[in-house]
């Protein structure tokens, strides 16, 4: 069955686990011809490197074809074309639309007007569901389970769509959350309320220090300049946390450090040599997960 993926809540727990299982198969054999004759449109109204390239690589490795744009200024939206008209027009040419847009809710709207499935590649500070699925894949691969883990989220928890989506997905697996952020970037109340409703324990901290010694997953995030309307506020918090290798000395052996990338100053380069650094492997996992999502959205798996 063809199906859009706009929010991580569009997938049940069983569907998420099925995607992870399919991704593991694609990791063993990423070059297949599942998408022969299929055209995928990648519409990136907002800059992206990793997400766009991994979607396009996923399509290419499965034998499909890519159309679209990576810069909205080169599209007809720069002439004033509405999102509705763009989506309706592209629906005539493609079997699937992958879209990133700066406005929250844009992907849901696109899925409602499109004739073909839509995959949300990030809408503002709202959702980034394929990132969440590759995060789940990375967590399961490194921890050999998803249940009963201590998940520490660090940095921009206010605007970070990756942590919002991950929090909702992990709710199925009995986590304990630790939120480490300055007051200006705290986890929004709606997500804390969600944890309360799901009986998920969480703790809030302002310092990044020895309190990470109980972490199984340390999820670092970039303070996103593009989400701030007041640059003075950004300057105040942009370098609030920097993870250094010496901070890992008393952490658990199974600890793995994740980051959706790109990083700026929040992870020191000396951490890259640690066996606990997993963010580049995490990015590679995105290829296999997106192959699985694309194939499922087109009803091919």
C-alpha cells in the first residue's frame, strides 16, 4: 500500500520495526533494481546536504530516477507559485515526492494535495521522520535493543526537530530521558507533557558534565542559527556546550554519541577518534533506512 510519511506518528511501532528490518537487509545489499521505471522528485525549499544526498543516493542505488531542485530560488516558487500548485504539478511527473520545507506543517499540506506519496525530509522545527528512523536503526544496531535505555539529549531541544521526533518514537520502548539545555533552548512543554502522559521519566539539566556517565545514548545537537529571529539570542547560546574526549572517561562502555549533523562547535574534533563516536556511521545508516522508507512508500515491500 502506498503511504506518505509526514510525521513519525504516521508509523505504528510495528511499522517502524519493519522499516528497521528492511534497512538491515538493504545494508547487506544496497544495490538493487526495486525502483526500475520509478521517478522520485526531491523538492528542497531549504538547504540540505546529507539528507538530500542520502535520499538521492538511495534512489540511484535502487535503480530509480531523480528530478527536482535543491534551491528554491531555481524553482517557480521564486516567481510566486504557491506550494499547492508546485506539488500538484510535480505529482504529474513523479511517483513519489521527497520534500524539505522551512514551514511547519508544509509536508502535511503537501501530502493532502499530492496525487502521490510524500516523504517529509524536514519541515521547520517540527518533524524529520526519516532521521528518526535512522536514529532508531543506529540505536538498535549499537545497543542491540531499543528498550530500557538512558537517552541524553543535548543542546537545541527547543527548535531541534530531530529530538522531537526521536522522543515520540522512543516512547514505544520505555526509555528514560535526560534533557540538557539552557533555559532559552529547553525541551518545549508539549513534549514534556507527552512524556507525562506516556509515563516516561525525564530529567532536566543545564550542565553537560559528569551527569552523562549513566548515558547509553548521548544525542548531541547543533544550535541552529537559521531558527532564531533574534541573532543576539543566538550569540548568547551558540557555544553553550562542547563535548570533549576527556568528558567520556567515566562513561559506559556501550555509550554511543549520535548527532544529526552538521556539527559546529558542540563536538570537539578530539572525540572523533573515540570508539564511542558514532555520528558518521549514523549518517551512513540513513542510506539504508531511506531505501526502506522509499520502497515501502511506493508499496514495493
